[in-house]
C-alpha cells in the first residue's frame, strides 16, 4: 500500500477534488496488517470511508461510509475479502454521487449527499 500525504500547495495547484478511500479499521488497528489485527481481536463490524482529500491525513469531508458484519464463521481470507469488497463498493458509491453532482460541501468539514 502506498500512502502519500498531499501538501496544501499541491492541492491548491491541482485545483480539483480528490477522493480517498480507507478501511474502517482505523484508528483502532494501526500499522502493518490492520485486517489481521482486527480479525485476531474478533471485531464484529468492518467498514470503509470515502472522503475528500485535504492536507490533513484522512480528515477530509466524508462522502460515504459503509459497514458490514463479520462473524466467527469468517476466516482471515474471507474477512480481508469482505473488507476489500466493502472499500470498492464505498468508493464506487462516493464517485457515483460526486459525478451525479449530489455531493455538497459545507462548513469546511462536512458534506450533504442527496
């Protein structure tokens, strides 16, 4: 995974919106292998968040969030697969809403999606 924090200068010069996706295991499971950490901890819900990129890491206005239940029947492989699928669905829904002009920003840190 490549993590790149974009500077305020870059974002201003680029001048267009950028959408990011991340799993919902943060901030509880940081560092390497967060899915394995979460699986080992026995979490019951996994999630994903799509948001606008700002100069502050993972702090931009949220566009979409999704969750899915996992259980003791999941193994690590199915757990990771569910998490990755959820991220793809969440990002696709955020991009679709954005492209359909259904996302409005307000108060610097919030959005309305209709």
